[in-house]
C-alpha cells in the first residue's frame, strides 16, 4: 500500500484552502544478501575446530571401537588387543587358573597381536638392548592404586635375532605372538598371566 502524507498549507482559509496531498514512493524492502557458507567460514577457526575434533574425537573413536569389539580389533594381519580390557577381570592371585581368563582373550593364544602400553624393566635400566621386560597398560594406574595384580602384567620375551631397546616408561607399541601362560613364584603367588614372543617394539 502507498504511503500517504497529508500536509496543511500555512495561511490558507476557506473552502479553497484544501489540504495538499503528497504521495510518497513506497519504501523498498531491504533484504540482506548473505554470503555462501564457505565464504563465511574463518579458515583459522575451521583449522582450530578440526584440531580440537581430532584430539577429542580420535580417542573417543578408539574407546568406542574397543567397547564394541570387547577390547580386540581384528586388523587382518594381527589383532590389536587392549591391555586394559585384557586385565579387567577377577582373579584369585594364588589359586587362579587359565580358565578364569575371559574366553575372548584365551582365543588369542598363538595369534599375532599388537599391544600398547609401558615397559617395566627395572633391572635393565640403561642397557642398550634387552631380551625380557614386562608390559603393562599403565604403570601409574595399574600398580599404584592398590596392590599390583598378576593379570596386569604381560611377560615379554624378545625373539632371538630381534633387537629391543629399553624405552623406560614411554608408551610403546609391541608386536608379537601371544600366549596364555601363568607364571608363579615358588611360594605359589601368580606373577603374570600373559606372555608374548616379541619381534618388534616401537615408541608411540
């Protein structure tokens, strides 16, 4: 609808003095023209968001995949086994037996596996290479929140002809062949539940 303005003429009187009517042009609607989404994204903000998503989403994906697969992921040439999941079961530290180990981990007997954790080799500190160590998912979390449990430890025997260095407490990848092997002290206390024949170790 047109906008109408009515104006009285100053100094006019009588019938001849009619209001003057001025018709003004309609005010056009002003629509803001938005740029395409790709032009409104700040590249720096997008980069930061991508990095944040990588740090948050990456670990969540690994955790969720581990939960779905029960701690064992079939990678084709090997099985990626979660050390923490592998140690989370109740075990009598004296009278326990291999039958107490969850079936899915017993099924890893003789299979090639990848294990991620920390090396425990206090007697070989500073050595150029070692032929034996114990592997745990986390030295601080498994061994200092209560007494160490045998199922937290994996006896790692380096296969002859392969060289493995002492990485201290740095996180490592360990490849090898897994076995269910209960090792006991002379007094009967179980010291380790798993064993792996190691052929490669890399720092994470």
